[in-house]
């Protein structure tokens, strides 16, 4: 096996060349790109993306990005299209074909078949004067002067450029549609990312019994309430049921340092007034931000100035938000 003497230098050279290639296509964003975006925004059909070889892999990634950001898209392998998959294209659809050269035999067979369906064709190609470029309605110029390998053969720079240009297209569509985090959450319900976007406090606090005592409750009973509900705290309410304070484990420890006896002490005398609260329809991530900024481990969930539950840091840990 031949050893590469300068592994770090080779790796840095590849990254530098690919980074420079991406910067070169910045100036290739033109009116055709803008017209392409406007066409897709006004299209009533789906966005079908095709390619062959490594371009097919890039097409699949772009399709995934578009679907997750509100542009319905499908992947169609160029070779399979010639053997029947072309039937997935509907009259209102738009097709984008990805190819570095734009002149491969497969492309020259596929392009006329796509044009015959009557749909608009977008080319993502390095050479706009290629067969693909000349037959496209819109050209996304994915200029790749050379690949990053020493033989100038392996798809490296060209696939990186195509991927970056696909991201630019997806983000433009996203922003033009005023796509929000709420929209994003609908397409990403799973995992920690999804939970950060859609999980609310009201989804968490009902998992616990509400620890609550009145202002006149003896301290011993308040401690038992904290212990039985296992949240490390209890809400304190007045005669009208309105939240007036909170007693935490820390309040109990401080009380033991300052009082020799519990006799006669009430919840009101040891509670922390004006506790930190959160509304039930707030996002769980907002609750986490409050806890982190205030260096606390629980928040009282309130509605109309009355306690309805607690959300604890452990709940957020369990949900994978921390």
C-alpha cells in the first residue's frame, strides 16, 4: 500500500479547493436562478429531481431538504426513469436534472423524454452550453472547473457545489414562503430536534400530581407534601387559591438553620414569595431557558394566577432537551 506522506496537506488542499469552488458559484446566482425560484413558488405540482451516479445521491439529499422545508419533492433515478419511472411525472410538476457535464448518454436519452411530458425542466449543470443546459427552461450554474482529487476524476468538488446550490435553492424557497419554526416542527416530530420545536409545558406537567399547600399549612405538613409529590417543591396559595409563593427543598434547609423548632411555623413564614412561573402553552425550551437563567430546577405552571402544575428540570432531561 502506497502511503501518502502529507495526509494533512492533502486533506487541507481538498477542503480549500472545494471551498473556493463554492465561492465561485456565488457570482453565478443570476436572474435565471430567481426565475427558477419564482416558478417553483407558483407551481401547483411537485418538484421531481433526477440524476445518475453521484449526482443521484446529491439529488436525494436535496429532495430530503426540500421536503423538510415545505417544498413537496420526489427523487427519480435517471436510469429508472428510462425504464418506466417517468410515469411518476404529472402535468403540473417541475423536473430538475443534475449533471456535471450535461452531455452523458443517459442525459441525452432522458431529456427528450422529460420535454415530451410538457413540464418545465431545470438543469443544475457545470456547463450551461451542454446538451442539458441548452434544453433546459432554467439553468442553475453549478460551475466545477476541476475535481479535488489528483486525477480529476472522482466526483468531489462537483458534488459539493451541487449540494451547496441545492441548499441555496431550498433556503430561498423556505424564506419566500415565510416558513416558521412551527412549520418546521410539523415535518420533524421525532427526536430531540422535533421536541425542541413542538413540545410544550402542557405536554409535561400533567405527568405529576400538583403539590400545593395553603399559607396557613403547618411547615411539617408542607414538608410531607413536598416529599410525597417528589418534585422538590410545593406551591403555596392564599384563601382564594391564588399563588403567593413556593417552598423548595432549599427553603426547608434554610429554615432548619434558623429555627430550632417547627412548632407554630406555617408555610407562609418560610415560603419564597413571587415564585418563577410559566404558562402552560409555553414551549418546553422556554421553560429550560428560564431555569438556566435563574439557576433553578423547577417552575410553577400557572393559569389565572392559580397553580396548575410543576415542570421540573428532570422532565426536560428525560425529554432530551438538555
